[in-house]
């Protein structure tokens, strides 16, 4: 990482960005909070929403709270975290060697965090592994390695810069002989609403592994870095191809490639510029210049609209007419299923994405020669791509499917909510499931159970 | 769960326990904080520690902070969490059925939390799965299911009571048609220092699965409960044998069976009684009566002592004497290893346990006919069973092994720290690794790497 210009570092990383009024006023009255709330109302209006609708009336405040808490790192300093948590530990007494407070490696693995993508303003997940080699017979409380990492994660970030800042911050804060950082980052994938060409089993995450190292870990003639990676391997973390330290790269954010930035609504982009300013950021910083337009383009995927549905290759025949033809099918009591239809949506409470899969079960009250999966997928997308709550999405899909395939319909929606892994709650790995049942399914609990049991175990984590 | 006496419930669960002075004074000056700090000093003194030693000087404050934050649920109310997060959602419009805000199941799975065991005062991990059936066309923000659970987790608890209180709290708070709760709890195992008979591959966790249900989930003629469990199965959560709702059981806490409660030091037990009072609990509550003596007995496993080591079956022979006999072994450059020696220790910063495995590698400068693994295990335990930091533990093991097996020694300690999964940090699944190297290992990085690569992938979670 080279020599540290520590004076510069103090100003840039430790002091962060000064925000006025934090101490004097309560959070709800602070001008930054109010400015973000105003900006979010502009965004909701731009989406065609009624800002006084009960579900979203408090969304501006929720978004302001989440964004300000989620970028609290600008107001935190490494030295405040580390202060009082540096402990004297003797080095080895017998013979030459390293250990205790003198040169023996210390590693903390598998720390879950989240950060905000500077390119699109969405949160991304970080699994963090940090090591250091103590010097000066001084060790730091183990939890501080996680807390210091969080200072830099709670800012608008790019994975490589985050890794570098954590590395520099720890090197500087604990005066280590060397610091090693590996971050496994996962960014939500951007659906392309226009073409709706989502891969059927898309995991929904763009992944990136970044590394940063200083001091002894940069020494090519020693194995310190290789040793650090071996410690990660004990825990099942294989570093296949590590990016080189501090290398310049294209942004990993899918907004850079998959979103065609539309001619942006200037009121909305100006609102996002105002949010950046309220968070204490400089909207003219090179990496942030395109962020408002990208965020608005992403958000406009979820504008309030009634998408017209065009059933293709969908032939309806009355069951009675088939019976008349002597063509009675004895499997008519079987449940037909379409499983794992992917969906994308936007939580109207927090303006954060949620995504997952939809399972549809139905009895063929109407006999259909050919149920086109893409038509069901179209129904799912038409209700996904708007501000939603998962319960309503589930109900709307069920009602619409019933219009086309008969009244006996059951819908299960399984989702990961970005609002559950970010914000104060930070429940990584949590997952929700909602159900709507119509017709026969509402009275026949054996039918419900039969359909549920036909759904395969879909357990998968974001990693 | 039967009818709720809601007035009673309001008082017992919602108001929790009143704590004076919380608003007027800063946390550090509050009498409860100061009383816990005093009590912790008594405990440290009883362990034979110098309360002014730098590593533990701030431990009383750290323990007070962790305990009071970790039992903040006594001062929180369900209605404050749920208030403002109940949203109107229409039920199904077409045909009969359930969905949206009317009867369609809503499930949140895999929420990680921790709670405090009322039997021994140690934190335990909770993986929480909650479902409910909305009524009155009202749904609750998904994150509130986790937040309400946390109110009851952040108290001194027993798994079954925790499940029942979460169930009642949600039923009451969101007026659901039914609430279903499954908790997978993991309690740290208690080592028996006296006999030191730890199973070699002990996972270190006692596990318990508890369930609680109300409303429609209690209806034996419907499948609602079976449907809920099927939703958990999608995520790989198999409920093999669920405890019956509200059944009385023996405490799961290992302190009830594995610890022989010694004649307790009355100053220390009185100190723990004072801690219980400061947390707002009633030390005379039936479940808490034996807690101070059990906690002190557990703590006294880690009293400051110099355990005498007795090498058994351990024959030292000078390498030279073997050479003289013409018995030169060409594998003398091979690294000998003892892997996965279990250890237990107590973090001196937080008075919380950490445990894991020790790997020892050495070159036989002294040729030993038979290295008794139990002797190395004895060295590990003698440094484990005291107030420690992981770095010092690693160094002390290395130095002591070197005294017996020659100067070329490498020690790796892999640990899970209770202080990393509880307290404010709550980094579930995180794991630390520390290294000490002596003699040849300190200069030969290839030897270090070779030893590290001989350690098998030990990835395992607490579940």
C-alpha cells in the first residue's frame, strides 16, 4: 500500500465529513433529515404515487432514517473505536519467534456487514475477513476489527476502496506491522424491466472479491499473505482469484452496464443530488456524478403503472366441452404447478428492492391446452415492478391468475428483502414467505399442504 | 395458548420492569451501571485477579454495558415497535380465499438473535422463525416480527418461555388470527474443569428446539401448523421433533446438570444478586434463585491459578544419543502435529467464554518415543481455564510446549467468542484465529505454510 501520508489520512478518513446540527437538534428535526424527506417525496411523486397514501406516508422518514444511519461512518473516527481497546501483550520470551503482542498473526473471519454502493445508492452485502500482525507488544480487542470495518462500510462505497480504507484505517489506528483485508461483496442484480429478460434461475446477486494489504503482507519474499489466505481456507473460504491490491477497475455495479440511463427526470435527479448533500457527500465527486441519474433510472423500473398483459399461446377450452367430447381426464384433480418464477419488486416502506421466486398452483377449472410459463411470468412481473408489499403482491398475482386459469389458485412468494439485511436490523440470511389461496385451496387444507410439499427445498444464501 | 388475560399481559410483558434514573442521568452515571461495576469488581477479586491490571481495569464497565444493553427488552414495549408499522391491506376480492391482509400466511425465517440464559447468565444464540395469519385486513412491517422477537430475547430467558412470550407479544401486538414461533437455540456447553473430561470433538453447544403457537395454528383440524413447518422446510429447516406448546421441561442449561455447585463464595454470589437487581429482575423469582451460585461456580472454573502439569508417558531422549546409536532418522525434518485439541477460556475483557481448537506443530529437536496427546491437552487447559485474551493464550501454549518438545514450535488457536456474537456487535458466525511461532518456524515461512496447510478445513457453524 506504500507509505501513508498520515496527515492527509487524518483529514480524509478519520474526520469524515462534518454534518451540522447533529448534536443540538433531535434526529427528526435536523435539516438533513428534513431535506431527505422532501427529496423522497419528489421521488415518490415522480413514480406516480400519492405521497399521502397510508402505506407510503411515512416512507420519506423511514428512508431518511435508514440512509443517515447507514452512512453514519462519515461521522465516526477510528481512534474513537480503538481508543481504550489497545492492550499490552508481551511477545514470546523463550527463543526467537512471534506471538502474543509481537508478530503473531491475528485473524477475524466471517464478519457480516453491509455498505452502500456509490454508483447506485443501493446497499450491498459484505462478508469481511481481516488479519493483522501486532507490533509494539500491543493487541486490539477483537471486536474492534469488525467495528473499524463498519466505519468505512457505512459510507457510499466501492468494494476496492472499502477494502483499502479498512486496511489503511486499521494500519493507522493500531500501528500494526501489517494488515490484510479480504471482502466478499454481493450486490443486488439489476433487472431490465424493458426487455424483462431475466435468467430463470438468476441468483439475483453480482459478486466481487477484493483484497487489500499493507506492511508485512506486502512483502513478496515472505509467505505472510499466503498464510493469511490459508487461515481463510480453514473456514471454507477459497480465494480463487484475488484482485491485485489497489488496482483500478471498472465499477462492479450492474447499473453501470445493465441500465440504459433514460433521459432523466430533472426534478427527481435533483432530489437525489440533495440526498447526497444531506448525507455529507460531494455530488460532484467523480464517482457520484452519474449516481442520481442511475438511481432514478433504477427507481423508474417501479413506477406506478398498469401493465397490459398479452396472453400468448394460451388456448382456453371449457372443461364441459371436453367432457361432452367424452374426453374426461381422470387427473383433473391433480394440482398443476409453475414453480420458481423469478420476481423483482420494490418495498414501498423503505424504497429498497426485494426479490425472489413465485410458486403458483392451480386446479384446471378451465382446461388449457398449453399454459405458457412466460405468460405467468408476465403476470408476476407486472405486479412486481411497482412499489409493493409482499403480501399485496401475493394476493394480486393470485387474483390475476384466477381470472385466466380458474378460481382454485394458490400462490407462494418467497423473498429476500434488502430492508431486512440493511438498516438497523441487519438480519443477514433472513427470508420471507407469503401465501394467498383462492377457491378450493381456501377450504381444503390437505390441498394446500400437498401443493406446499411439491415445492423443492430452495435453500440458498446470498453467498 | 388459550385465552389471553390481556390486562395481566400488559403489565407483565409490555411494561417490563421499571428502571429508575434512565432518562435523567447518562448511562455511565446511572446507579444501576455503577452497582454492576462494583459487583464485577467483587467477582474479579474473587477470581484472584488484580482489578487494576490494565487488561481488566475497564472490564467492570464493559460487563455493565453489555448486560444492560443485552437486557434492554425489559424497558421496551411491543406497542412502541408495532405502532406506525401496521398497514391496511385488502383481502382477496375474487372468490373465497385468504391472502393479502386477510388470512394468507406471512412467514419470516432465519433471523439470528441472542438472549441471556436465566439459569446461568450466559448469552445463548437463537435462530428464529415466525409466522402469522393476518386479520382485520392489517399486516405488520416484516422487520417488526424480528424487532418484537428481540424485545423478549433481550431479557433473562428460557427458550420455551421466550417462544411463548414472542407468540403472545405478537398475537397481542398485531391482533393476528394466529401466530407460530419456532426457535432453534444453542447454549454454550459447560466444561467440567475438575475432571477435564471434554469430548475430543465436542461442538461446544447444547441445542434445543422450541415452538409456540396461538389462534389458527392451534386448530388441530386444520393443517396451518403443518403448512408453517413446510415453509421452514423450503429453507432446509427440518423440525424433527417439536416440543409441545408450553410444556414444562427441565432446564436445558448445562449448568443445571454438569456443574456441581460448590460451596459458594458468599461475597461473589451476593454480587451476582446485586447484578440481577440492577438489571431490574427479582432475584427471588423461582428460576433465578440458584442463578448466582451457578454463575459463580462457572466463573470459578477460570480463577487465577498455576496448574501443575504432570507429564505422563513421556520419554525424552537426546537426539544426539540416538545419532550415536547409528539410528539417524531421515524424517527428522518432518513437522509433527497435534490438531484439534479443544480448549475453553474466558475473555477477560467481557467475562464471556470463548472456545475452540488448538493446533500444535513442532520439529522434534528432542526425540520423544511417545508424545502423549493428553499431556498437550493438559497444557492447553491449564492456560485456557483462566481470564485470557486469545493472543496471550496462544503465546503461553507455544512457550510451554517448547519447554518440553524443543524450541521449534508453531501454535494456531481457532476460536468462537461469545463476546462477538452477543453485545452490540452481534457478529454471528464470526471466528478468530491467532498464531505463535518459535525457533525455526519464525524464520522459515515455508515451514509455517506447510504446517498451516496440514490443518483440515474445520468449517462448522454453531447450528
